[in-house]
């Protein structure tokens, strides 16, 4: 950056990484998180530097951050910006998977990360390591194995039993995930994944057929954990969470199940040394609660919960990441509104040739929010009828 119009100040600085161009699995929800994270950092005295490259997002408006670098969210571009600015640290939790993937490069180059540290994020992101952690903590999870080739995959599938969910690590929106029921389909799926993502390992989980799915979002400051929201999916497990209608708070989960979800969320957040946000996906079958995955970042549901409960959760989480506040500094009082339903929005009419069948790979392009007073609402009853029919088959 020998020729630049960017003047470096002596103020303490934070770089916030955006999510880049909107795409399936990552869109306006993360822009919301980035904007509110920037505003929170400004409130506590940081000079804010946004790195993002989407002209349609609010985070790239000229007056949101103190400085905007309208650049692709890639390491080659980010490295030059960081060398120039000498920022105190970087926030990677607000820009979705695109931003989170850069944590490894930041760690390797000794650049401070605000909030959860790279090694702890890596435990959650690496499917095998995370399952090992759950095993140590005696928290139920689907049987799994890790494969580096098709022969490994066939061996693992025999051990865990069909049907199995095949998925790579470090991907966005369920990219490449498939549910398979026999050796031939498994071999084809693994070869395709390793061809598209060379060097990646493939995780093979036993798929809990006819299970229900739910999730929690939490803020942890390293000592205390606050569950900001618990949502029950209307679609059964096997449909990507981004494609599921979900109800806040849960509408049919037992008190025992919700207590286990709360307990597991808090224990996992503390075990991962989370400072900031954590999303955990659960599968529930016969009152057993299984942990599917944990995402150590803002999920696409955090803005939804913030709007439903009228609480600035991203503002709170950002201040926790920056280390200026603890959870005990906030008086969090969620507004009670009955139920809020997250409804996915699809664009199949614009892409008529796309397979409309839903599965573990995300296809929705947005979401809407519906408030209902009680479970007698006709929209909810129609959605729940479809779920009941599926689970009873």
C-alpha cells in the first residue's frame, strides 16, 4: 500500500470482517451483525474499520464505519490492510463462514483476534475434533467417523450404520452435505466431495431418521453464558436449518429436553472458551438430545431473535468480544411476544431448473418473520400438520 489515501491514526482500532457478496447460506443477516458490531465498537471508543465488498449491504455505506475498505474478504487483500492499519485486533464472528475461515491466517501471522480464539474455533469447526470433545464431556451425539477416501468411508458407514449424513468440514450453508442409504451412493458422494474440496476430510455421521431439530444461540464471556434464544424447527432433522421454519420459543419440546439443551449449551460454550456468540444445533429423538454441531459465530438466527425479543444482542456480544464488558454489565429483559416464526424464502421461480427438494444443503435465499399470539394460529397449525404427518410415517 505504498500509494494510499488511508491515513493511519493513533487511536485503538478494530477491523470487522464482512461476509462479502450475498450467496445462499450467507446474506443480509450477517450484514446486520456486522453493522451492529461496528456501532458497538464505536460506542466503546474504537476506531472501526470495515472490510467488505458488497455494494448492496448497509455495512458498506460510507458512514457506518470510520473506514471502509471495499475489498474482497480474502487473505491477500486483508493482509495488506492489516499491515497498513496496525489494528489492535480483528472481529471474525460477525461475517459468517467467510470471515471465520480467515481466523487461521490471522493466527498464523500473530494478528490478535477479538473474542473466541482460533484454536477454540477450530475445535468446533473441525467435525471430528468437536465430536471427540462431546465424547469427553459425555454429551450425546450421532455416531460418526472420519474418512479421507472412499474405502475409509465404507468402513465407517458399516460401523455407524445407514442412513448416514456425509459432510465436509469448514463449509458454508451445508455445501456438499448428503444423506445416503447404501454403499454405492456413499462412494459416489465421497468421491465428489474430495474432488470438489481436495485435502478436506469427510465426516460421516449416523443420520437420526425421524428426529426433531432445534437450536440455541448464546453469548458467553468466558465465565457466564446467556441463552439468548431457543428455537424448535417445524421441519424434521435432515432439512438444513436455513431452510426450516422455526419457532421461538419452542412449542412442543418437553421441559426435560429444553433443560438438557440449556445445560449442553452452557457446558460447550465454557469448554470452547467462547467469548462472543455460539450457535448449537440439536437433534431430539425419543427424548434424547443429541448435539449435531456448534458454530462459534453469529448465526443467521441471531438478528431474528434480536428483533423478536427487542434486545440488542449483537451490540452486547460485540462488547463482550472486545473485552470492554461482561454479561453481568447488562440488564437483559426480552420482550414477551407470544411466538415468532422464522419462515424461509425461496427463489425457485427465478431458477426454474433447480431441484426444489429440500435436504441438508441450504437452498433458501432469505427469511421472513411472523408473530403469532398462540399456537391456534392457522398458519402455525398448517405448518405443524405437515411435520406431524412426516414424523408419524
